[in-house]
C-alpha cells in the first residue's frame, strides 16, 4: 500500500510507501498519526500549514461488509482541534483498490483554482477545473463523471467549501453517482476549499486486492461476521427497513430529540417525520425510490435509502435521523417534503445538516424567522450559497451565528453544534460531547442504545468512555459504527480477521481505540485545549428540558476522572 502526497503549491504529486508500522492502521487512526506528526497544532486551519488527509482502512480492499468508509481529517476551522469525519459511498473502496491507504494534501495554490485531483490509470494528476467554480455538488459530480467516467467516484465540495465556511463538509458519491454521502462535521470542506481543491476523482480501474495470510481462516471469519450482522435485530432487520429514521418515535418519547432550538426534547409532529412515515412516502411513490439501500459497496446492513420525487425519480439519498431532527424538529418543521428539500439543498451547497440545523435554530430563536418556516429556511440556505453577509454568518456555524445574533443559548461544544441526541435526557452524551477530542459529535460514542437509565448520571462517564474507545477502534479500521450494533461481542471476531489478513497476532481493538483518542488528545493539547473546553453549555447544566425536566448534571469529578491513567495507561505514550 502507498501514500499519495499532493502538493497544491507546486501542483505535483509524489508516492511514498506506507510505513510497515502503519500497515494495519487506517482512517481515523492513520489521520491522527499523520496530523500529529506533520501539522503544527497551532496552525491556521485554512492556512498553508494545515494538511487535509483522505484515508481508507486495512480491510477496504477485501470483501468484508461495511469496511469501506472514507475518512477525511485535518485541523478543524470549527473546533480549532483535530477532526476526523467519515462517510460511506464509493471513495474508500476505490481508493483502496488503487493501492492507496492515504492521500495527504498540503500547501495552497499560487494561482486561483479550483483544481481536480484525478487518481487512476496507474497514477495521479492535478487538473485545472475553472469551469467547476461555484457549482453545487450535484452538478459537479455529474460533470466529472461525464469527464472521467460514469463509474468513477467523486469526492467534492460545494459553494460553502469554496467560500471557506466552517459548516462545510466533504461529499462523496454513492453507487448511483449521487454526492450525498457526507463527511460533514468539523468544517473539513472549508479546508479542502482552502487548498484550491474542488474535487478528487478516483477511477474504478484499480486492481489492488488486500493480500490475506490465511485465506481459509479469513473466509470462515468473514462468514461468522456476516452472519452476526444478518441475524441481529438491529443490523439485520430494523436498519434495513427504516434506517436511522426508525429512532425518531422512541427518542422523542424519551424526551431526547432537540426541538425548537433545544427548548424541548419531544416533538408533537414526530410521527409525521418518523421512519414509518418516510417508508410510506418512499414506497408510495415507487419508481427509483428505495427504503433499503447500501451506502457503500458490499454493505449488508443497508441502512440508507433513496427518496424519490413526485415523478418517482431519485432525488435524495440518504435521509437520516440526524437530519430529520436537526432541520426538522429542532426547527419546528414537521413536514417530510420540506425536510427532503432542505437536505437536498444542504447536500448541493456542501453543508453539514447538523451544524446548519443548530445555526438556523439559533437564528429562529433570535427572531430572524419563525419556527416551522420551511420556506424561510430554504431562502437562508440560498443566501449561504450566494455568499451574502447573513449567509456567510450562518455558514460559519452555530457559535459564530449565536455570537453575531447575541444569543446566550448556543448548543455547541468545542465550537461544534450539538447533534440530535440531547445530552440532558441522554446523560451519557454529555460526557461524549464534552470529553471527545472531536467535540460535539455523536459518532464519537453514542450512548443512546445502551440498556441503562439515561436520566441517571451514575455510571454515565464509564459508559461513554468505553463506547468512545469502541467507536475509535471501528473508525481506525474503516468499519461502519453500526457493526457494533450486532448481538454479541463483535470485537474478538474483528481481531481474528485482522490476524488472518496480516499473519500477525496480538490485535486488541480496545487498545487501538485508546491509542487513537490519546493521539488526538495530544494534538488538541498542542492547539491550546484545556479542561475548560470539556463541558456542555451552561444552559444545559441549568435549564430543565421538558418533558423530563432533566439537566446535564454529570458530577464534575466524573469529567476529571475521565483521563485516569489506570484506564488509559500513560497519556503521553502512544504508538509510534
């Protein structure tokens, strides 16, 4: 496997061998190692010293289900710390098939871009792409697939990324060529834009296959893992039927679904935007709609969907719980059609629906428009794409929006808007948001599905810490977080798979997860983070959340115990 280094100052590419010590690392782990080694944590996120890393996992060039996640990493313009965001789609698998574990983009172009990086035909080239400037993601993907091949994978940014907005994500095409798979969090689209890079195109012509040391053991373990996925209630039935939208009724009843700028945890119109309602909308229109859809090649969980328009043509993929809540209930919008339109426009402009949902919720509370005004939200999104002053404020995310509008209630941690798992009613999420190096990111360790009393603060720190380590381990291998939703302990099976592939022994997923988080922590310390950053907003610690009237009351000493070396080992010792 190789590393492709892309210098946007000289517009050149060079190849390096993947160091042997990193051969079984990928995605979030590899990103963290590269960024800590090569990037000054104190650098300007949109400046020339920051680097943008695309990476895949050690199993991406195998036929293991759910192993082809694409990770994007950099110092975040939103949090000011290290950031990894990953997505489904074809990019991770295609990158691995080219024999590439990571692409490191560095420098800034001397002349105005934008540029396209093309990987294929046995090499890599940087091509001028002035004609793509100012285009949305859907048109960008269409043009590039016409130019480079309709089976190519396109990783691109919209107008928000080009303008350096901190709510901008990086978008990856799915197997149908639609750029809806978002590495949305942390403003990494703005970093990509700052490099003058509009898109990365990866041809499907890669022929690399991951060598397997013990093929017989690998096939047996693959069958065991896939059996666990297909036989488990969540990954074998619930996710394929309703996707993550199936969470809505239970989370709203639990009082943990952000509503009207985090003023309530239950939404009166929850049933209207639920997984069942979405299922009925898709099946009712037929055509190219799909209620069950794989977000990346070979995924057996198939939690994605394709929402058709009124004529049955594919319009949006996917529509997920986080979006339904953050631009639905959090904005007081209970109409699926409107949420679909908002999601599509965010995808096109290259915006993270979570960050935008939090920012617009603040704007609504400050009187810019009324809760429930879906048409008003669409107009605000158009202002973002047009680069108006108001649009640029909103496009910088929740914290900047709140400060400009004089808001006292800003639902954010480490500069990043809080997702759709309310930390007052799901108290373990208070710890995840506060203590993760990623900031307010539910994928860093979601506690929602744990069988615990979520409104009781006791034991929530330990629960969150364990789940953060597990999430980091999966992220380090390019595996979908939903692999951990199978019945039984999946990690011993994954460890045996790694042994069968590599021929090495001693793999320990939890040690891997700990090392990832410790590496990220060291970067953040260098960027100036202190324990003062490790807390949820003041209003969440004091303001009761209806209907449970819960507050975020994790004892401060629990946060302080989070980094106990008895659990982590020496905090300044990480794998080389």
